[in-house]
C-alpha cells in the first residue's frame, strides 16, 4: 500500500488482500480451513507491499474532503515519501505559493525524510497488528453468484466477512475488528486484493474514545491495482463516517483519495534525484 494513507484513522489500516485461483463454483465450496490458509498467505502479500524497500512508486494523488481539495505528485524514495503540491483548494498555486513550494523542496534533506518516515512507522505497528489478526478475527463467506466488478480483466473471488464470535481480542487494537464487516473482491489469478468495502457495525473507540470515536453506520471503500507483476498499490479510497475527535464535537467526515499516473520504480530513487524530478514538473496553469 502507499504510505501516504498511513496517518488516517484505523480504517486505512485494515486494508488486506486475499485469495487464490479457483472458479466461482469452487469458491463456494471452500472449507473454513482452506480459507484460513489462503488468507494467511494473502495477508503476507499486503504486509510485504506495506513496508516495501528497494522499489518505489511515483504517482499523482487527489485529496478531496471538507477541508482540502488538492493534487500532489508523490515519489517514494529510498528514505521515504516526498511530494510536490500542484493544486490547492481546487485551484493552481499562486506565484507566491509556487515559489514557497519549490523552496521547500530544494531545502529538503534525506535526514528530514527519514525522520518523517520514522514517525509514520511508529504508528504502523497498529496496522500491522490488525492485518495479522484479520484472518482469525473474522468469518469469511463466499458470496453466492460471485458478483464481479465491472471493467476488470480477470475473474475475481468475492467474500463477505463479519466478526468471529469465537475470537477474543488480545488488545484494544484487535478489538476494533469486532466493529466492522463488509465484502472483499480478490483477483483469482494473482491472489491480490482488488476492492474491499468496510461497514462500521458498532461504535469504535480510539484510545478509549479519548482520541476519537467512529460511529456506527460509517463506510469505507478501498481499491487497488497492480503496479508490477508482483506488487499492488491503492487507486481510490472513499470514506464516509461520523467522528468525534478529542472528545469535542461530532461531525460527518467524507474523504476521497484518488491516485492516477502511477509509475513503478524498480529501484527507489535518492531524495536528491526525486527532488529534481519534482522540480522539473511544469506548474499547473490557471
């Protein structure tokens, strides 16, 4: 997965992939033990992409929510992600904003990027715990008829999931999984996630409700696409939830993150090379 989404609420962290190459009829007859084994393998695919090293990505991301409408060009370097803002609040940057953005990039050092990555990785442990726990925390049921996503070139496996009543969370992080359910689509050939839908079926408390509460009824959808023969990256995330942040006030929160123009980089560039690439991108004209 792309690192830019890691500091969203826990729902970003339960993005997982599944499955193996079977026909829809065979999927409907899979035993629980077979599903469990496949899930363990597929979760490992997601973990490998989550903390990848060596290779990188370059992509353009559009963030749209109540506070922001921006487009950024992002490059994953050997030290962490760096980005250049191309539009802000739905418009091209002013001359002053553009000058400031270019100056910020020119002043960026590998140490700056590494420090930011370290802060991100300190919180990634929660997402890793959720991913590893998902196969045993949920009951997975093949969906009758195996409804396929449109405009996808290969067969997909479709599973519904819901909390396993026999699972006993070992931590407050794992207990979050008891409040979600949904549906997953998986590429039956590559065993990687195509789409996951999450429904919040009971209120979820982050840090015992002190940090935030996510209320029942919220939804999340996540899609990813292959970026190489063996790796995938998200292409769109949509979130529609009701939040209470820091015990202050309850407010609806909708956000869409859309990724386009993805390039797979077999070798992650240095910060210096990535900065030069970003500086060379023409400014968006009014």
